[in-house]
C-alpha cells in the first residue's frame, strides 16, 4: 500500500512541475498527496502565477507590461511642412502718377501636427517705396500662429513713384526655419530715358534794368514712352560753364545734397532761372546737366541777358480815363 501511495505522489509532483510552466494556471497540491484541480481546501497551499506579476527584460531594461504606452513627445512629432510663394514680387513698370500696385505672398502650413509661428517685415532699403498693406501689418514684436492646414496672405504695395529699378525685400521668419526667408521686391528697369527741356537749348532774358531781376521757368521731363521701356531719368552734377559769373542763378534743384535728381517715366520737375545784375552789360553763360540719357549725356541750356545803362522808365507813370456812362 505504501508503494502505491509513493507512486501516486511522484505522479502528482510531475503534474505539478508541468503546471508551473504555464504562467496562467493555478495548481493545488493536497496534504494527502492527491492531486486536485477542482479547488483548494483549508490548509492546502495554492501556488499562482500571473502575467501581470511577471517582468520582461528588454534591451537590459525591465518594463511593466501593465503600463500604458507613453504619449508622443515633442521630439517624436515630425517638423511641419510649409511653403512660401512666390519668392519674388515683380511690380512691372509703374509710371509716376499711376495707381498703386499690390502683390501677394502666400504662406501655407501643411502640418501634419505642428503649428508654425510667422513674423515678417520690410527691410530698411524697401521703405518708403514699398509698404505692407495696413490690414496685414505686424509690429516688430508681433507674430501670427498658423495652425496645420492654415494659410496666410501678406499683401505688399508699391507707391507708384515710377523710379525704375527700385528694389527691396520682405523678410519672413518662420519657426523651424533655420534662416529668414527673403522675398525680393523689384520694379522693372529697361530701355533708356529721354530728356526733354522746355524751353530747350536757349533762354534769352532780353533787356532788364539794373538792380532788378527777371526769371524764366524751365521744365525738364522724362519723355520715354511706355512702349519703349521703363527707365528713370537721372540728372546729376549741374553746373555753369562760367561759375564766376553770378548774374544767372537757379533755385535749389535738389541735386547737390543727394547727388542726383530722379525723374520717373511720365514725370517732370520745374525750376526757375533768373538774371540779375548791378552793372550794365551783356552776359552769357551755359547751364549744364549730366544725364543718363545716352543720346544726350550733357544737357545744355544757353543763357543770355542784357542790362540797361539806366533803369527803364515808363512815361507817363499812369493813364487817367474820363468817366463814361454805361447804358443799362
């Protein structure tokens, strides 16, 4: 009988050893050696293993399987995809006096998850001929957050001064962009200017009295036709052929301090030349402008003036008209 019990005990131990290899199975061994899978009476020993209480080793680190996966961190989210277009704003040929011309830059954020922060301003050489429209203007410390799927239009205007070749840039700063994005602004420059002067070539002041002066208006225009190009007339270094002769004078032409006077297409400016002398005589001089008109690199106006030996006297000094009845 004892032999039979010993055999049964060995069989039970074998079954128990096999059950321990399964992490989800509970096995019970009774004190009398009977194996019972149905329950565990008082005094029995229950051995239970569960996957929730086990630890798995992964790459040398122990991970608890019950923990939820970690949320994506900021570095796990890919950088946003965005576009800025166009990269150049060409305002074409705008002649003086025309309406303002507006061009648009579009910024789009394609995401997929991140927003972008946008700021922009005109470079110093762009002002005042170019400007950002008031509804799109940002102060220096302002910015706009553009969510995924969003887009932003920035309108830039040109004042229509007609100065050919005018340039500048719109500087756009975007988060995640290592450097600012520069949008070139330009106004067409083509063809050659044509200088037109009225009166042209010669001004004769005639006879004037001593210690009195007379003046003549002179108009200088840029006669280039739009069909022939888009160019600005530049006047520079105006001078008299005889600088010692002070009889002839001009008003400030705005050339000396700035180095040049710019006249846009369809533009002009008018100034006065005067003759004044305290001595009787005949005087001549030439006013010279350096220009960028290839056909007339030096524009010349010949000047002449005569001063009488004595003041001119009108006689009589006045004229009296008799009273005259006016019929109703």
